[in-house]
C-alpha cells in the first residue's frame, strides 16, 4: 500500500479537533500546578495542592470509597459478564438472539435514566431488605449493572475469535470438559477478560451520575466530592484531584490497549 | 468385484492380518438439507494406512470426525477397536487427530503442546518428559522446544501437531489434510516421512485428502468418496488401473475418455465402435450387452505413438498432433483422431529428443490391456 501524506489543510483540521478534545483537560492539569488560591491568574508553579490532598480527610475517604467501589464492582461484573459471554457463545438455546440484543440496550440507555431507575428500585425494596439501603453496597450493585454489558461484549468478541478446533484438539487429546476449560479455553479467554476488567474498572472510576443517585451517607466518591466542592467555587486542590483521576483513567485505557495488542 | 489382473499383484500390499480398527455400518449424517454422509460402510484393518480421498464436501472429514468422536452419526453404527463407539466420548478414545489447521495451543510452547495429552492423563512428570523427548527426537523438533506456535513455520507446526498426537500412542491416528497448507516440495518430503512413520509405529493411519498423488503415494488402500458415499475402495494400483466409474477415473490421474458402443462380444474380448475407430477390449467387470453405450478410459502414458504406417486396424488410430508440451521428465501431446481429442504422454528416457512435432500425422496404439471399459 502506498503511504499517503495528508494535505496541510487536513492536518490543520485534525489538529483543531484534537485541540478541542484536549484543551479542557490541559487547563485542569495546568491549573492544578497554579499557586493562586482563587481565580484564573497564574501565580507561579507549585505542587502544594497535591500534598494538600493528603491532609484532606474527606478527599482520602472519597478516594478509598472510589477504589473500593471500582474494585468490588469490577470483580463481580467481570465474573458475571464472562459467564454470560461463555454461555452465549458455547450453548445454543431458544431466545439466544434476544439475549444478545438485550445485552446492548443498557449501553444506550442514558445514565440518568438508569440512575433514577436504580434509585427507585432500591427505595422500593429497602423497607424489606436492609441491604438495599443506600450506601456503598447499593453503589457496587448499580455499577455492576452498567458494567456487565461491556464485560460480556468484550469477552464474547474474544471467544468468537477463537479457532473452535483448539477446543476440539483438547478433547481429542484426552481433556475432560473441565480440563479443557481450565487448560485451554480459560487461558485463551484471559486477555479478553483482563481487557474487560480494565474497561469496567475505568467506567466505575469516573462514573458520577449513577453513583450520585445511589450513594448514601458516608459513601461519597471522588466524582461526588468534586461535584459538591465545585458548588463552592473551583479550587486548585480539585484540579489536582481531577488530574489524578485523569491519570488513573489513562493508565487503565493504555493497559486495555496493550492487552488487546498482545492477543492480536 | 473382479479378480485383480496378474500384472497388478506385485503392487498390492501384503494381506493384513489381525482385526479391524474401524467397522462402520451404514453411517449417515445430515447437516440441515445436506447429507454429509450417506449410509457409509467400511472396514479398516489394524495397522493399515487408509486414505479417504474426494473433493471438498464429499463427507471425508465428517467420517474422520466421527471416528475421533467429534461428530456423532444420525444413524448407523461405528465399531471402534471392537467396541461400539456410540457412548465412547472423544476424550476417552485411544484415537488422536492431526488437525488441518494444526490447532496448536497458542498459549503453550512446543514442549507443553506435545505434553498436553499426557498431562491430561496425569502421568508422572518423569514419564511425560521421557516420552515427549522421544517423540520430539523422532519428529526432529527438539530445537524448537521453547518456541511458541506463532514463531513456527508451516512445516514446523505440522511436525509439532504430529508429535502432539503420536506421543499419546494412539491405536488409530487421524490426519485431516495435514499437508494441505504446505508448499509442494515440503509436501512431497513429508509424504514420505509420514509413510515411514506409519510403518515404524505400526498403528492405523486414516488420512483425509483431496490430493490424489498424496493418497496414491502413501496408502495401503484408498476409499474414493463423492457426495457422501464411498464410490470405490481399493488399493492405489487397482484404483488407477481399474477405476469402476468415470468419477474415479477422472479424479485419480489424467485420463482419456472415448464414448462408444459395444458391437461384438466373444471369446473374452469386446469390440467397441467409436468415432475414433474400432477398439478391442478385454472382457471386464461390465456386462457385454450388444449395442449398449460405454466409455473407454485410457491413461495418457499408455498410448503408444509411432510414425504413421498402416491404419484401419482395431486399437490403432490415425491422429494429428495439435500441441506439444515439454515438461522435463516427460513430453505431453494433444492429439486428434477421427474428431476425438485425446492426450498422450511420453517419458523422456534419453536426452535426445526424438518426439513428434506439431502438425505431424502419427499412429496411436491403444493396447487392449490398458483400455478400461465403463458403462457410465
């Protein structure tokens, strides 16, 4: 294939598009190093606001909640989503195509609708089941709800790309159903499962809408904390916190990409 | 079935003693509208190199997968090593397969791929090591030990797939077009290696291929399949020399087909009239009904060309050479005699080219013993 260099005009447009995408993020990152307490004036470079986060018990507890929420929900959704993907690709049953369609719908439902629906459901059930009183457990449940479709779709793509002869070869070589799954199918699915888990983790990490609706007292996460702080005016420590979240998201995304490149 | 003609006997493999590895009885398998296997019955001897030969979609792979337990028949019975295979799961059968795509486990290196079957059987690691090393020695892949399948060439993958199957010491080895993806030269080399390996191991090989040369080179017996059925089952020599249908004649090697009509049948000879002239043929397997339409088959290398002398005799056709193709070991001629086109091929047994030129008139002799009479 011939290597085509883009024209100058196309390059300029592309540069503009990227500027549009990244300028807001750049502003946040830059202002997290601004020494000025208030306002947009540049008052000199400082890392003081990053250090200040460590002295802020609210920020620390929010960070702990965020990680706990992301970790638990990712674990549960990865297990469930993987089982769903495996069942869907390996077994034939009535309504198989419907299930595939139903899997995609939660992805397109607006977050706010899902959040309201979950809130409604939890408040209906909580008088009978104390577990559903708003707090970290309900948030984990809510996050699992929106993570499962993403996990299932990523793992299913991996499974669909596997040569069926590999599992036949395992059987042919004397592997029982269980041995086949443990020694062939699962290792081959693993890159897909890890990529799905990374994706789920990132989704949970920066979710605000669903968390906000399903949180209870003491279960404030970083996005919620930032939202409530902003109401009192944007301060540089929020910029620093935001920068850290951006960093975590980038790390998550890059590792998903690396994992997917590794398994071609 | 007719008795083999005496000239063929020296090519026929010695009769195989012992029992049967496979006894298939009326095996049928349908996929939706398509009948992949249509009441196939076949018995395969222990220690035999048996080939299933046919065009794609003829059912050969389905039959192979049934023997391996990866496919179940809709009806019919399969006896594997004297035992009914209906309730014998694939992973417990003493049968291993070399897959067409090799199906090497991409997450395991060569040693772990080869050791896979033995590990599943939970043999002691010391024995696994000994057997894996032995087989890797035999298939000459020892230096590839630590490599992963993605780092191997086609020929190397083929050897690893073979080692991975053979290390389990199966009673029957199934090979599904294992050389299909390799280039011609490597294929020729591996054909000989596979043949020698089978002799050395003494186990039953069932080999699926659509390549007639491959089947002829390696097999003790070949089942030619078409549209889900076995159309002829014979030794390679019998199949080549005495095909029983037009399909078999055309599928195995090049051949000339001459349409004709029986005009006389007496004293072990049949006289056939065709547009190319009269032919005398030895009385064969088909009923010599006068006036019935028949097809004469002759292999291109059996036609004898000579300078034009006399004509009008049976089995001798005056023909004109339309094309000459020199291909090293042999020279191929396209001819036309009595409006019937045919091909002929002469071995270039000396460096002096004493063949014929385009446009030359020659006399083509069709020896009666080389003519095959078919009634389809």
